[in-house]
C-alpha cells in the first residue's frame, strides 16, 4: 500500500514538474506584471495626492499675496504655479485670482497676461471662457478692439454663448459699428433665458442701437416673425 501511494505521489509530483516547466515562466511574468501594475497605480495615486497638496499650498500663497496687495509676490507665486502645476484646477483659479488682484492694483499688463495664460492653458472650458470674457473686457477698456475680439474667438461652452455675444456687441458698439453690435445683441437676447436678469441689460443695449426688444421677443423664443427697428 505504501509503495502504491509513493507511486501516486511521484506521478503527481512529475505532473506538477511538467506543468511548471511548461507554464512556470508565464505564471511568474503574469504575477510580476500584476504586482508591478499595483505598485505603479499606488505610486501614481500618491504622486497625484502630493501634487494636489503642493498646488493647494501654492494657491494659498497667491491668495494671501492678493489679500495683502503685494503684486510682486502675486506674480512670483503665479509663475511658480504655472511652472510646476499648470495642469491643475488650482493653477486656473490662481490665474483668475491673480488677474483680479493685479488689475485692482493698476497692473493692467500683468492682469491681461494672467488671463491670457488661463484662456490658453486651462484644462476646464468654463475657466477658459471666464478668462476670455474678462480679457476681452480689459482689452476693450484699453481700446485694443481687434485683440478683444480675438480673445473671444473659438468655441466656448454653450452656457457662455450669450455672454460672449453681449461682449462682442459692446466691442462693436464702442467702435461705432452699430449693425454688427445689433447682430450680436440679438444673438445674446436669443441665448439668454427669458427671466435672466442680464437679459434686461441686453434689452437696454438693443434700445440704444434702435431695436425694440419687445418686437424681437418672439424671435428669441423661436418664432419666425421679423424684428422691428424703432425710428
């Protein structure tokens, strides 16, 4: 009996050796790859958490500098943020915050530079749109009309269409281009919801260019009736 069992054990052992000789290398590589992937994933998660914490700390520095009105510190902190954490949401927020602080301190060039960076490099389309609108407003104030219109070129999220059209209307109106301004204000009126507060401001602007907003309300709602121009 013992001999019979020994023979069975030997046979099983031989089968196990054969199996390992055939698939052992493959199994080893699969295990190593799985372990390597697990380690890499954990390492990546740790790196991202560390990066987010560092970006948050640098954003706090931008915020403190803005509250203190220290434009030199603002620009240094923002430069570090752009250099080290450009792809984070903190960098986009820091750019907008720095732009406002610099503008309030009379550093229009620095403000426009920060807004231009956000409009070009922000990963969030909403932040990009906000930066473009603010940049266009500052360029309009500086009477750089072509540059202001250029800042508003390109696609934006749909919810910003009305604001972009309104800002374009302001630029054209300042240039004395009433027809172009009228066309943009009509786009803005159609894009705003009927109860939106900002829509009333667009109606005032349309009155200024000779359009009765009440006559275009059906058009904005989707009807096909033509707009009437007041004398």
